C-alpha cells in the first residue's frame, strides 16, 4: 500500500490549508485512517482519526477541535485534512496513516506545514 501526502506548505496565521493523502488501495478497506504530526523536538501526535464501521467516529486532538476536519473521498481514494484558522503551533510534518481498529499499519512519508507571518 502506497500513501502519498500533498498540500503542505507555508501559510500565515489564520489561513487555511488542505492536506491530501492519495492511497493505492480502497480507502474504505481500512477501518481507521488518520493524520498525525511531528514538530521538531516533539513526539509524533495524533491530530485526527476517522474510524468507520460499527461505532464509527471521528476523533480530534483538543488542540485542533473546531478548526480541522478529516474526511475520506472514495471517488479519488484520498484522505483529506482541512485545516482552518492555522496557528504557528500547527507547524509540523504531517503524516497520513491507515490500518485496523488497533494499529496503523501503513504510513506516508509526510508533508511539511509551516505557519508563520
């Protein structure tokens, strides 16, 4: 399974970016898909996770609730992360991941997001 992120770049505080993760497999074959990020000197953290099936739900980190939206596009086999009202502390490398209910088995290589004025 190949996963390729795109859409990162430089944004000013308050602006929006939309990340995309193109997947080489049917995205609905994965119970869980998510976005993670890692800033320099920090551990990788979960930003948003979408779980489908029984008890399906979307979970967001407290730091991005109300600003970020995760979604799946079945027509394009793509996972998106709409990021609004960006803050400097959102600066990080963002990774998409996919797997089952317990483990993310597949990861992309990441895309850099920098929020700065």
